[in-house]
C-alpha cells in the first residue's frame, strides 16, 4: 500500500522519469534521501514495474491509433485469455485488455495509416481462432495518454 506522499512521487515520475531525485524532492517538499528510499521501496514492491520512454508516435512513423473491440468466440476450444495472448503477439498491437460488458477484448493498435491497421484487423486479427466479431475505431487525436 502507498500513502499520499508516495502518490506525489509516483506522479512526478510519471510526468518525467528522467528527472533527478533532488528535483522530485523539491517538488514534493521532502528530503532527497526520503524520496530515494520511497522510490526504491516502490520498485522493490513492484509498485513501479518499470521505467519507460514515451515516444512521439507520429515522429517514429506510427501516427495512427485505433481501438478494436473483439467478441470472443468460445467454440474454438481456447480460453478468452489464450485468445488475448495470441492477439498481444501481433505486431503493432500495443495494449490488450480482457473486459466485461458487450465486448470481451479491447486492443489498442498503432500504425503508419488506417489502411495498415485495417490490414492488421482483416488479415491477422480475424484469423486468430476464437476471434469473433470486431469493431475498429480510429482515434482523431489524444487528449490524455499515460504510459
């Protein structure tokens, strides 16, 4: 479990994980050694899973983002988690969530064009055993995206 001070530190790391512990300590108004200790504890407890770079996807040739809703087709003999694992292995698929509601799986894909994402859906995703109906929604622009 983490407290309010840990949340403040975590928020600073989410904004910019490359900033120094000293910089974070000044922003959260805590001693540098305390901030360092709390960060190490959160890493040891797997609260902080990993530190990653968040690229500008347009600048690396992947300007288009789409979300695909997937219905699980149970007659395949596979579990819903097995199907989600197969989906996660597809190139350009960056997130896969097993969800409750009208749809069973939601995925996030990135590509150079909507056509490229369409080819991913039609030629790869729909060929996976256990994938039923799909609906794809392209993203116009991002308001907020956390790593």
